């Protein structure tokens, strides 16, 4: 209850600010990244002294290896750097005392650590994180594809299994684009933008924050404020996890892989119209990708691509809807 009350207080404050300002998208991205950096610096300052922790490695060829690392500073990726280049470049995610842990998230206590790759005997967890990361990358592309000419509101990245055939991202574009139908050339342009981010090999930086911080980050988006409140209410610790890739900050429903460079074949395959929704004209952008370690022959890729063009159906419970306290007048564009 305390978390929900705090969310309402901050949401009212920042919604009023957003309504008055309506800054351009580039300014919004700068604001989000600045708040992220400020909170990241605050959390790092909680470890003013170098304290050592013991990390016991698990996995093929690593069992029994003990590393002495720095509490609040060293990450699973830092641990991987003590081994071979293969461990650094192929690791996608980690297990810390059996808990899923992003590779770029600092370790806070002595623990056991396993590095997960896409070639493990059971790559399910790595695959799920990869699919989620590809959807996050698609959202980032959509946010920047229209420059400052049109507003873009990301309303969610539905959690869909890899077997669905495509990852997806739900979006509301500027009302001026309600009649827009993306051409093959438009899809190729979006694909090119995604491949540029992949080539930059950008890290996905995780940061666990209090709802008040997340609400400040997304102060210009009522839709994201609703999502922050929902995720905080579902979290055992009443927190939410943000990720930053470049200057793009996002909410995620689960851990992401370490970096964009783990993606190899990547293509935006479709943008489907879902009709009018609570936030405007809802669309579902979809894509297909394979990790760097698992390339596919072009004939296989063509068949996968054909499947990825079909609309991915998402269960009603997974769709983003505003809370009952929200009115249609609150459905503002960023």
C-alpha cells in the first residue's frame, strides 16, 4: 500500500510537469539517461571502500575456481574476463546462487556463479533473455526512427516464447501517422537501424531502483508511469529494474543479455495494426533474430522470416492497459 501511495504522489507531480512542457524526444531521452546516471552514481557511492568477496565458479572447466572480487563493483562479466575470450564473448547471462543475474550487474556478496551461453545443454534461460533483449532493441529503434518529427510511445514488450516465431513490441505512433502503413522499404530502414546498434556492441546496463526514481525517469509518459506502478506492486522488493542502452532507458520484464553485439542475424519483419486502444492507435512491431553463436543458412532464415511476419497473438493478461484511475484524457503522447 505504501508503494502504491508513493507511486500516485510522484505520478501526479510528474504528470503535471509533463503536461506543461511536452519536450521533444531527444530531450526526453537525455532526461531519462541523466536520471539513470544520477541514481547509478548514488548506488555506487554506497560502497565507498573496496571490500572483497569470494566468487566460486561453476560450470564446465570452471568448477572449483575461486575468484576474489570487489563487492558492489565487480560484475559477472568482470569474472568472465579472468578466463578466456570465449567466456567473455559467448556469455549471455549469469546465475548467482541460482538466481538469474545480468552480466553487467555488480555482485553484492560472496556467491556461486555460473555463466550461461546459447550453447549450453539447456539454453532456455539464455534464449528467453535473448528474445526479450531483441524486443528491447526493437523498441529502441522505433523510438529513434522518426527523429523529432513525430512522437512515439512504447506501450510494452509482451513476454512471448521463442516458439511464437517473433519477438514483438507494442507502440503508439503520433496521431498524424494513424493512416501510415509501413512499406518493405520502411521495414528495411528499421532493420538497418537495428543492425547499426548491434555493430556498436552497446551494453545493456541494469539498475534496480525505487518506484519514485522510475517515475522520475518516465515523467513524460503516463503509459510508462502506469507500467512502473504495476511492476512495483508485483515485485517482492517493491522495486523495478531499468536498463540503459546508449541513451535509451527502458523497463524490462526480466533480465536482458549483456550487449547488443550478441545479436547476429536481425530483421524487423512486420508492423501490424491492432486498432484503437487505451493509448491511441496500437501497433505491434515484430522481428526475428538469431544469436552470434547460432547462425542459420539463408534458406532456413527465409522460412523463419515468413513465419515471423504473421501477427503474434498475446494473451489478454499480458496486454498493457491503464489502471481504473486513469481517464482517456490521460493518454498523452510523449
